């Protein structure tokens, strides 16, 4: 599973699982905290649809953590003030980069998270469809 999808699943639907994975790694390996959870601001880029040019829509508050496990570095960045999730994401990231054996056992959990995420997306789409207006049936 790719890093971006793995991180997205943990942030969107797997907060508890991320913390559980991080605790599992922390008990077995030495986790060196390179940068403690720190608040910061980051600029958000968007693509303008007509001319396909990039522009900055604004800033967002983020929490960023950096850790090292054995020889691999991990980073965890989340929106808002969430030190626990940021630290957990950094540990999971470093564990995957270091290719620790525990990461192989997590594959089934990530498949379950992906199913939950797809269900959540489907529910959102259904709620949007319910409020959608059909202009063809409107009479003037």
C-alpha cells in the first residue's frame, strides 16, 4: 500500500488504529523523537479550473512531528492541534520505511480501514445526491 493512501486512511477513519500501531512499535523499538509535536501554519495550494494555474487559497494550522526508528526517519503532519495522531503517524511512517516485521501484520487492518473509508464516502455521496436539484423537472 502506498504511503499517501496509508496516511489518508489513518487520518480519515483510523485514528485509534494509528495510535495502536504506534504503541506496538514504541514498546518493541526505541523511538527517537527528532522534533516533538509542533504547531505551525502551512499554505494550501489549489488549481484554478479555467486556466489550470496554481494559487494559494490560504493557511491552515498543522501539527508536525518527526521521529527516528533505527536508521529511518518518519514524519507525521495533521491539520489542527492533534499531537497524539501526529506522533502516531510519524512512528508508523518510520516503521514502514524501516520495513519492520510488524508492518506486515497491519495489512489486514488497512484493508478494513479502506472499506470503512469507502463506506463513509458512499454515505457522503448519498447525502449530497438527496439534496441535488433536477433542473429538467422545474417549470418556468
